[in-house]
C-alpha cells in the first residue's frame, strides 16, 4: 500500500470532497482496495498484517478515516461520512474474522498451495501445427504457375447464376446444369437475384475478364460445392484450381505445352500426358487430360503381377477438364473474339492430392483427424 494512494491520510477538504455523493464514491474506492487485499490467499502472519493495516487502533485505515474524515467534517458531510464508516467497519471486521476462521480450519493452506508457483515444472509445450495437405498442394500448384507468369486471384464462394452459369455459356435450361446444380441460398422475397454456392471456380474466368483487358494469365484456387453424396471419391465440398490464359496469339500448342509442363513439375519428369475430346459449354474444343499412371509407370501391370488397381490396367489416369475458351464467352465480357484466343482448365485438387500421395478416401481431407494430418508436416 503506497501512501500516495491512501486517501484516508488526507482530510476531505484536502481531497476536494464537498458533497455527500463524493463521500459515497470515496468510500467505494476504499472498499474496493480492501476487497482486493482480503481476497488474496493468506497465511497467519499475513493475516495479522492485513488486520493491523485496516483495524489497527493507532494507524489502521478505519482509524485514519475517523481522524481525518469524520472528525473535521463539515456539518453537511458528517452524517454521510459517519454512515459510510459504520458500514465499512462492519464489513471489514466480518471479512477479516471470516479469513481468520478459514486459516484456522486449514482451508487457506490448500488455497496457498494451489497458488504456489513450482519453478521446477517443465513449461507447457504447445505443439506446432502445419498446413493442411490441401493447402500445401494449392501452394505447390500456385508456385508452378507463378513461375511461368500466372498470377493468383480468388473469388466469392457465393455466386449468382449469371457468373456460375449464364456467362459461361450455360443458359437456364442447358442439360449440364443437371450435374452441376447445387445449393441455392434461401433469400428474402424480392431479392434481386438467386444466389448459390459456386459449383466450380470457372465464374472467376468471367469476373477476371470483366475487370481486365487481355493479356490475362490467372489461376484461381478455391472451394467449390456440389450436391454429391459423400463416398470415397465424392464430397459436397471440394477444391479446384481454375486456370485462364487469354492473349492475341494463344494456340492449342501453348495450351497442351503448358499443361504438360505443369503435370511434369507436379508428378515428376517421367510422366506423360494425353488429351481426349470432351465437352464443356465454355470451351471449344474441350478436352480431358490424362496422365500416365504414376503407380505402374503406365504399364497397366501391378508390381507383383496382375493388373494395376489404380488405373485398372489402362495405364492412364483421368486428371481434369480443360479447353480453348469458347468464343461465345468472350461476348459476355466484351472481348473481341476475332482478336483474342486462350485456354482454360479446372483441376480438382483433392483428386490431385489423392493421386500424388496414394490416398484412397477423399473424406480424410475433411475429418481433420490429427493422425492423418500429422503425416504431412
Ligand atoms: N469447370 C469445369 C468443372 O468444374 C472444369 C473446366 C474448367 C473445364 C475450365 C474447362 C475449362 O468441371
């Protein structure tokens, strides 16, 4: 207790107290100080010090209040000081007595023991976490594409049908909406447009081209959502990286060369790629990229004889969809389809990670089991 904060050492006049309400708040302060001292764990010697400090006849706080506040108080303040002092005295006496009883009964000792700091105890070790495997794969893919001139952009997971479908050349009654249809948000009546959880990262093709003139080279990592039932290869939430390159002179060769470069960087220099015709409303021509089976080296045969179970003997594994940007899409973003060309791709990251690390159940990415996660520090 420093003397500077012990207001009972000074008189009321000295403290500038002239009104009864000031008296009340002054007693409030004193009581708060007592409260904080009396609530600490105490042993017998410290209890005695506390008792002297507050109830000591010569210079305890209550005596000081009587001498310095009550006796010289003006007539106006005397009543207030007297009443507050009586109240405080009763409180202090009963609390200090209660603590004496607690010390005698031994309850105090265990409280003290609980508070004692044992400096010989080892510290708390907080295990350091690591990035989720999906995040690590995102990072790796981003690094590969950034090294060849792409930038990384991200977009909203809640989309309008315009960006998710229409501007990608998928009008309202187009049959592909059936496989892609998704979770619509429940909106208030009169909302200007329906909203849905994006089914792919392709809406960012449109958002990017709306914002910037060619040349465009971006990749878009992110989460996507579809109405799929969970099983070993399906999840209603998964991850994609979209890619888009548009410029005045991008050819099909640039397209396949870029993909081949990426696949070799990601899976290793010995893998081969091939593409097969496919269909997406927003690319023309559309293709599906395959990679030579990374488990059997493309032979289709298992190491111990029989067929490779991963590619089922085919020697190839389907990787992702892609294609040259359909000229109709340029119409939605005011690009001149006669002057520009480009390619786009959309790869499933969960699938890439499963292939690369030999994981056979997509659900492990979402279960957050530390025994799984800690295998990828
Ligand atoms: N958005 C498509 C899908 O999710 C993939 C894709 C992206 C295909 C870009 C072509 C071009 O299935």
